[in-house]
C-alpha cells in the first residue's frame, strides 16, 4: 500500500486531525493476498473521490467473529474489548469495511460491550457516494457483460443489505443476472460461521461447489461478491470447474475501480 495515500489514526491524531470515516480493513483484507487486492481497489476509490479516511494499521485486531462463531465467547469478548478500547480512545464515530463478517460484528455485537459506531459495508458506502454525486461511474468497460451477484450471508440475511450491491452492478452498464437462489433465499458459500477454518464434514459435495454450479448455470462472465471469504470459496469453485479463463470472480470495489480505470 506504500504508493497509495493511507493515513493511520495515530498519524491523524498526531497532526490534530480527525478522519470522517475509519476504514476497517479486517484480517482477510490485511493478510490474504487475494483480499489485499480488494483493499487496494477500495482505497483507490476513496482517494479518487477525496474521502478523508484513516486505518488503525497495526492497532487493528481481529473483530472476534471467527472465535464467536466457533463457540469461544471468552476469546471473542477479549478481542472485542481490546478493539473497543482503541476505537473509543480515538473517538471513532463512523466505520466502513469491505468484510461482511467485520460489518456484522462491529454493527450488531459491539454495542452491548460499549462499542457504539455507525458501521457501513462498502457497498452501502459506495452507493451513498453515488447518490451524493461524489462518485460517478462511466459505463463501457462492462457493457455487454453478464454479472451475477452472490449474496454474502452476513450482508444479506443477517443485515438485509440486498439492493446496494445490485445498484452498483447496474451502474456499471452490465447485465445483472440472478441465480436461482438469491437475496433472502441465497445459498451460503460455505465459509461463514467459522467454517472457513475447519475441515469439511462428510457429505456428497462441498457447499462452495454447489454454489459455483448455480452461478455457472446462468453462464455469467463475472461472479461478483462483497466478501473476502466468499471470494475465496467462489474462486476455488470456479478453478475446480476449470472455468477460470471464462468466468472471473471480482469484489464490487474491484469492478468499480476497473470501471474508473484506477
């Protein structure tokens, strides 16, 4: 990220500034090589439209979502309380994140531990920028392309965010095609609920393969998602089906960054 303009909260505070929004990067966006591309794309968009934002940098820790989903409430509360202390010390009011797991945990589970913030998923944040006229997307790059959107569980069913991602895809001047199971009836990619970190249980088929098959049935050019976990599962599914040359998997931020040639 060295060539991109990204300030930490510590740097901002040292210079007497307060960002308008904190970008919560998340574990995947920080450490996973594929998810880092999502982080970079989102930062490029924020810089392009002149958003005053900062990250916690090394002061950011895991939200505790995997620990909580795996049943370790004690570890979750330890991780959460550590983050809340840091966030409250910086007087953070508004947070945006590219990870639905972080989004759901920060938004719905931190308040009861003393962490009260306005939390938005990046699809909502980008939609607001478009509505306010700050972000414009010139169609053309994706004209004639068929894009299907896979609903992340913690974005869709857990928080009823269905329209913002689809509105962004329609702004790309692409054809939005829906899978048979979508929106509130969407099928999990198989990574949620800490399943990402354990061996699969016995069965006839991996869930991500089932979901990838549903996507491939409608013959899209691109499978779009808004979650780094879903990104891993859908990409693996497309590779297993040997369709990587025909079907690409992108995050919403990456699609917009491409459309704006960032």
